[in-house]
C-alpha cells in the first residue's frame, strides 16, 4: 500500500524540499547513489570491474523544465564519457539515460531529446561502448521507442528498456527481438493506471516471465534487470532451454541492492552489470527505491529520528 503513496510523493516539489533537507537523508541516499561527481564515481567503476562486474552509469536527473538543463544533462554525460575514455573499459562501462532529462517533455521535446542524446551515443561509440534508453512512465514510451529506432540506424547497439507491468510490453518484446538488439526487461518502477498496467505483484511476475520467454527465444541480447531470486532462477532455466550460452544474455542489478548476489552471479560466470547512479539530482531515483521496499522507508524515517 505504501509504494503508490511514495511514488506519488516522488513527483511532489514540496516533498522534494522536505526530504532533501531532512537530517539523515544523505546517509540513506548514499546506499543507492554512488557519489555526487564524476570524480567520485570513477573509483566505484574501477572497484566494480576489479570484482569481475560490469556497470551501466546513470547521471541522476529527470523531468527537467528548461532547454538549458537538458543541454547540461547532455554535457554531464559527455564529461563522464571523457573520463571513461582513459580507462579503456569498452562495454564493461556503458551508460543509461532518461530522455526526460534530455528535454523530452518540453515543447518540441521529442526532437530536442533526440538532438541531445545523439552526441552522447556518438561519444560512447567512439570509446567502444554504448547507451541504453531507460523506460519512464507510459506516456513517454512511444517517443522513447521512436528515438531508439532512429539511433539504431547509425548505432545498432543502442539498448532500450521494457517494463513487464505494462500490457503493451509483450508486443514491444516481439518487435525488439531481432538480431543485434539489446533489451533490458524490468518489472517497472512508476505509478501507472490500471488501464495500462498490471497492479498485482503476482500478475507482474507472470508477465515478466512471458516477456522473458519471448526475449530468450528471440534473436536479440536480453538484459535481465531484477533482484528477484525466483526470476533469476527462471532466467537461467529459460536461457538453458533456449540454447543460450552465458555470454548470450546478462543480469543487471542496482548499486546498493543485493551486492552479494552481484558477486555470486559473476563468480558463476554470468555477465553481471551494476546500474550505478550518481549525481546531485537524486530525488526521483531515490524515492522509487524507497517505494520498491517499504523497509527502506522505515530505515529512512529511523535515520531522521536518530540524527
Ligand atoms: P522486487 O521488487 O520483487 O524485489 C525482489 C527483491 O530484491 C526484494 O525482495 C528485495 O530483497 C530486493 N529489492 C528490490 N528492490 C529493492 C530496493 N529498492 N531496496 C532494497 N531491496 C530491494 N524501472 C523502470 O521503470 N525503468 C527502467 O528503466 C528501469 N531500469 C532498471 C535497471 C536495472 C538494472 C534494474 C535492476 C531495475 C531497473 N528498474 C527500472 C526498476 C525495476 O522496474 C524495479 O522497480 C526494481 O528492479 C525492483 O524490482 P525487482 O525485479 O528487483 O523485484
């Protein structure tokens, strides 16, 4: 019951101000956010790679309101890619981006987001890596998939995300299951109406498995973004029965969540990519992590009281 309330609060400016100023917030945020600056995140990337993990880097931020902020988001990713260039990590360090941060919801936003994300995808390709377009709320997805298709004409390795809770996703999975495509499947983290998305956890899990099956039996490269032990076991089973080798798909988990499992799966020979978020505009990202697990909220409230 708490999840939807927290997700509603994730869009409130009043709550943003309250949470940002609360005592103890920084300490809890640090569990999920790897640093505030590119200088702070680079050692985190090196440490992950040294443990046999791979990363996808997210400069946190979304729902910006001016074209200048959208350009600043583009520049933040370009700065990150410049820093990664010297490390020679190739696809071990890729990028994840939210198109709303690149101006998608502003006037003329579709074209603006495409214009801002293209140089990021180009710069990533120039250092031998790639970009995945995150999936945001359902009203943004037609534009996201169109931008994905456009980018893939020049950069076929550009990935995208599909969300199991949406009714549309099985069709999207079939469309995206072609050779060379890279698709991350996740349960979905936004507050969506019952007209477009499953609301029941068990229904979402069943939908996840149906989509997973489509991806595994297809010709693309599935990226499984989940911490759910049951879905991880099902992924391994479906991959085996589809005749996929360990490097024909990958697991992805979030920085700060089930860290032991990251290392365990990598030690078993799986490709394990850690979604590593950093930056100062962490509010929306942080609130979605609280919504996923109410125990996080209790921990957060306790840290406010004990400060
Ligand atoms: P579930 O929520 O059932 O969690 C399974 C177990 O994992 C829990 O029991 C708990 O142990 C642990 N866990 C999960 N979340 C936790 C948390 N916040 N804190 C502590 N423990 C937690 N969504 C989206 O809409 N668009 C996107 O682009 C992405 N991108 C993305 C990338 C990657 C790499 C991941 C892993 C996830 C996303 N998501 C996302 C988020 C996704 O939609 C979903 O909300 C979370 O992954 C939680 O769902 P699980 O599959 O982990 O299962």
